[in-house]
């Protein structure tokens, strides 16, 4: 890879892109410096000694295992105040009427939760109580009750996930789920079925020097900024980058990497080839690409014959899908499908990367299967610079499911069956339920219908992350007990309840004695040590909260741990492929399970060792004349935590309705025009912003746009909500 400047990849000759629309990463540094006033030494130690609690790239301090350079992204900088801020004045919660209507950012800025607190039905707010009292209230409400537990991915380490799922199962239920359910659960289902492993098959180093990287429904410029440095080096090494999306993301067109002199000065052209598709049209497009590969004999026959099964059934299914049908669904053309097929056919190596634009559909599993088909057809699995990568947006997501904090899976990703439950019953000394529990969305349904008595929510905010916030609010209000474990205040904590609401203060990963681990997108289990610094009130580590609570509910079970090293020992016994986690003790310690590539030995982790092709049907998408398909997008935010009203990449405010210039001109809608989007009785009011979208499609921000989503629309296997809708658009008077 050349280290010489290469003007062919420069985004602009203007130094630092002055005058161009783009985020100011150096301004982010200054904002971070101001935001941690009073705790700057602590913040600096977190940046240098901690494993990042932002996206799932897994930077160790400010370095990683992909390249020997310094990394520091604006997502991590924006999280610093949460990790360093002082406690809120708990007296503010004595009457929460004054907090009603405040935005989540305003509630977070009040400070860290310092003490256990309780609000009883009919009371105006919360009062302080001791940990002993709080745990007694929680245990009395959970003992013998129908309850569920949900864990977000907010910096959640493996130790918390593992201890929590074990505690919940000791209390008699598999009703435990985590944030992976609403982001990559279709990837988990489809990858397990097709290749036998629910994880990326390659490493980030495989991006650099690969012939081709194909991003499908994924935007790392917003969600995994450090990855843009990898793409800078990939471009320097000659890698071509293609994007399949309904929106030509500005940050994937041009990006200024702040920690690289050449890119910081002149920017970098990222995407070489853009393929525009309808929202929900990925299967039509990808099946068309595969159809071209088959018809032009661009298949890796040796790989298909020796290492896969089911190809002939896929060939037959594709023959029955007409080009007209595939074009109509995808919103693309047969020629564009041929173009990507030719790129794949000529490439000797390629990596497929996808995210929420693929998974958050009612047919998310089939979307992933269609990507796997392309990788198997060209043999792009199990070797250098090749792979399937469901890129993760949060540091705790990959480990959450692998630790067993999943309604449909036990530790190690084992399905919940009587046989597997018996295995863990023998290991842990108490009976583990043998049938799947309620997923996150099913818990809300059960609460809404009165079939759930209590909910334990560790982080997260259902009012923001799930469709139809009003439906979620009603469900939460009907519970007899809610236990909210978190580091800061959230709007769902303030929802009045028919029973008691407990607030339990948690520690961040950097405060936990004995250190913790996270699992990155590339399957790397990374140690993050305790960081010296101030501590807030009486906050406890979440693993201790769950195990102490379970010990009160089930005093006959041995559930308490002496610390996180003991939990890691327990993880290694329960999850064989996490071998080595118990030896991780200091900063920099890590182990990548499966090595750089999964399946490098020529066998997949399916029962017969073969990768499985899937005959993916074309979904039925009906969009009446004059209607639009609308997708929910991320802006200047991390998960549902909105950091700025304005997205520096495209100039969109939170109320923006992104629309193609063609549709805007056709409807006579200049930028800034007020409009109403309707999906039946559901409505969203926003303002027009022209953007490079495929005509017939719109984008609005998440979570603001969740008011348009139908809470009943979910995928069949993973049960992920559909974060898209079909809407009509009406111009409003200024």
C-alpha cells in the first residue's frame, strides 16, 4: 500500500474542505473538552486506558488491531460526559411534573443517578431508599410474577449480560432480551441457518486490499466513524467500494478523516459505485445480481460444488423470477444489476457489509439470505480479504446474544430446547426453562394486554426505540412493577404506573472493579480495565444488581459472584468458543475467537459442514399510486441519543423529510415546505429537504419517525420490528 499522497482519491482541493458541507471533527474535540470540565483528567484516562463503549469496532484506548494509528471518533467524544458527569440532585425527582416534556438530552444533562429511588402509584415523584429496601421491593414484586427483563447495548460488557441472563433464568423465566433484537436479530437467524455462525466471518484488516467492498443498507460514516479510516487505507490499497442503498449518503461519498494528514487536508472519495434501490427493494436487486452471475457463468463452481448445498434450487427459483418483477421491486434496472454482477465476477476478493437498512424489515431474514447467496456463489468466505460482515453499531451487541441474554438463545447462541436447557441446568445447579421466552416486542405486547406483571429494564428507552411510542407508553403504565437500571434519567422512567417504579443507579464499564470485556464486530473479546476516577453516589455494577436480586428471589440457588474475574471463569465454562476470556486481566489483553477468518478450514459450522444457499422469494410490497416508502434514518446521534439537531453531512434537522429532487419538483415542494406524512391514523409533521434519494422513497429521522410505524409489523423468525412504512404526503400551509 502506497504511503504517497494520491490526488485521484481526494474529495476536494480546498484545504480541510473549507466552505463545504461536512462535520467539523476538530470542533467536536473542542466541544468534548468543554463538556468534561472538572473531570478532564478522568476523561483523558478513559480515552487512553479504556476500551471504547461506542460502536463495536473495539478500539483499545485510541488504538486497535487493524492499523498502527491513533483513532478518536466523535461518537466516543460525545459519550465522555455520560462517563464523567457528577450526580444529579435527587431532590429534583420528588415531583416529576416539572420534567414532563423534556427531551432525553435534557434529562441526561441533569446528571448521573446516584441512589436507589422509588415512586409508588399516585405519588408525584420519587423518594430515596436504601439498596436493601429497593432489592426487597423488587424481589417481592418478581417472586412468582410474570416478568421480563431487557438489556440495552449502552456500553454493556459481557459480564453484565452473562450474570443477568443467569439470574433471570434462576428466577424461572427465559423472558430476557437485549438490543440485538432490534438491530441484527435477522442476521443472527439467517447466518445460523446458512453458514452456522451468527458473526462476521472476517476481520477489519480484510477490508484493506480487498478487490471490492459492498455496503448494503449501511452507513459507517454516521455510525462507525473510525471505520472511515479503514476505508481511506483501503482506497489507498486499490480497493473499490460499492454502495447499495436508497440514499446516496454524503458521508459515504466524501469523508475527511481527522487523524490522517492527507485525508484531513483534502478529504477522500469513498464510494466508487452507487446502486440506488427502493426502500425494501434489496431482495429484488440482489436476486437480480445473482441471476446475472448464474446466466453469465460467473459462479465459482469449485467452491459451490465442494462447499455448499442448495444451489440448484436457487437457480430454479431465479429462473422463475422475471427481470420485470425484479426491476419493479428494486427500483433499479437490469443493467445496473449486471454492472454489480460484473464487478463481483471480476473480483478475486470481496467483503459484504450490511446493517439496519437490511435487517429492520418484516423480511429482514430473507434480505440477509440474499447477501449470503452472493458470497457463496463467488466463494468470498473463509479466506483473506473476503467475508460477510453484519457491522455492529454498539459495543455490547455482539456479546449480548453470545452471553445468552436472549429470549431465543442460551449462552453460546444455542437454541432454547429441553436438551440444551438440561445442559445448563446441570452446569448451574438450578432448573433452566426449556422453551423460548418473550422477545422485547412481545414483552411490550404482553404488558399492554395485562399478561405481564413486571419489567426490569437495564438501560434503553422503549418510548424511543420501538414503533408507536403511544402504544409503548400505555404498556409501561399498566405494569404492577417496573425496575429501571441505568446511569442517567430517561423519559420511560417518568411514565406513571399502576404499581411501583424503582430507579437503580448503575456503574459505567470504566468504574467496575476487576475490569470487564466487550466483543467487537470482528469477534475480538477485549479487556477494559477499571479506570481511576470519581465515583457517583451508591451506583452498583449491573451484574451485582441482577445476582443480588435473584438471590433474594431464589435463596436456594448459588448466584452471587465475588467479582468480574469469577464471571469470566463462568463464561468460559458455559461458552467454549470464548476460551481465553478468563485469562484477560489487563489493558490490551484480547482474544479473537475463530481467528482472523471463520471457516478457513473449508468447513462451515452447519451439521454437514456445507454453506446453504437459500431460494429467496420476492416479497410482496404494495405502494399505492401517489404513496411513498419511508425509512427511518440515523443522524447526529448514537442509538436513540440525539447529539445535535443538525446533521453536518447533509444539513438535515431532526424534522427533515428527505425527498428526491424529482419528487419535490413534481409536487411543487421547495426546501423547507411543511408537510404531513400519514400511515392510516399515524401522522408525522416535518419539512422538506431535497436529497439524492431514489424517487418514490423518503427518509425521516429515528426515533422521531417512530410515530408512523406499525408495532404489529415484525419479521417472522427474528421478530424484529419493521422500521419502514408506506405513507401519503400532504403539503401543509406555511
